[in-house]
């Protein structure tokens, strides 16, 4: 009996041990509005199973991507316009595979690889507008770093800081106040952050994606121009059976496991956006 009680209390404690940061485990979230900000039309891949799970569990998931991904290829035959169109369709197919509504997808249309050189005030103003329109309870973003700056490649680095700066600006009614005076929007403070592509040491929240692993593989397999031989020579969205198998294996290998379960890992932060990096 005592052993049974010990086992039961341990099982009850597991969520609090494994998911120490959010008060309720991410798997139990309901009725929240979630916004992801990313740089490229496959940056949702870091969290796509979690996002699909959240949408299925009665939350509303929105995806805001800053660039069209229009240089991400080694195929010399593809133009920037071709690639922007291909990657838009790929991302829409991936989101559809995860059950995320297509009208929840926003792309700002900036050029891939150039995000750091864009006018920051303009980009932040656009992100602030989306934050004030969507009014998320939780922001998913590249992790700008905890304690010190986290290194990311160019657009990812820019996206991490632009998202943090926009989250901060959105809460101040006198910043970008024209949106409030002229567009009827209101200031909005995002209370919680799920930061992806964090340093391993900073990850404090592992989401069990057991029920969404196959869908994640299917979703990521839609990124044909990124994950298949289409990276070197794009021949269309359809994959041969053989190549589909290769892509599936490649994608599967990227999935992390913890205690035998497939997971996605994040740094969860709750509080004012001023302190995201602390
Ligand atoms: Zn990216």
C-alpha cells in the first residue's frame, strides 16, 4: 500500500518536476491565443508538434513569418519569386498537416538573408501591430538568450531581437501610438514566452509530443525544397516513394527524446518583456 501511495505521489509530481516553469504543463493549456514569430517559412519546425497540439487542444495558434525564404536554395534554376511561392505553399501544407488554419498565417514579405539590414523601426512597427491585433497570451520566438546574447545565424538572430523588442513596444500605449489613435488598437502586454532554439542549458520545458510525432514528420516532409534533393534541384512538391522515405528518416533523426518520449524543448519565461533575457 505504501509503495502504491509512493508511486502515485511520484506520478503526480512528475509534471511539476519535468515542467517546472509553466504553472500548468503546456500539454494542458486551453483557451490561449498563441503567436509565433519566426524568420523563415519553416521556422515553425522547432515547435510545430507543440503548436499542432495546442491548436487541437482548444487554443488559437497564429504564425507570423518575417521573410519569404526566397534565397534558401542551392538550385541555380530557381528565381527568388519561384522560391518565395514554393516556400509559401510548403509552409501552408505543413500548417495544414498540423491542423493550423491557413488564415492564421501571416508573412511580412521581407527578403531572406537581409532581415538585419531592414529598417528596424518599420519591422518592429509591423510586429507590434500584429501583437496588438492578435493579443497573444503566449509568444513563441527564437530565444534572444538568457544572461548573455544567444548566437543564431543572421535572420534568426534578427528575428529573436525584433520579436523581443516588438513584445516590449506593444505594451506601451505611447509607442507606435498612431496604431491606437488611428487604427483602434490597444496596447497589449504578452505575459508568457516560449522561446525556441535555446541553449541546451537554458531549456526548462520539455513538451511530450508522442501523439504528434507522426504528424510532425508529415508536416516537415512538406518542406520539399529544404529537406529533399529539391535543395539542389527542385522538381516540384511531389516526392518519389524512395525520396519520401529518405526525407522521413532525415526529419525523424532531428526529433529529440527524453525519458524515451519524443519531445520539443523550450525556455519558458513568464513576466514583463523587459526581462526576457534575464
Ligand atoms: Zn530559419
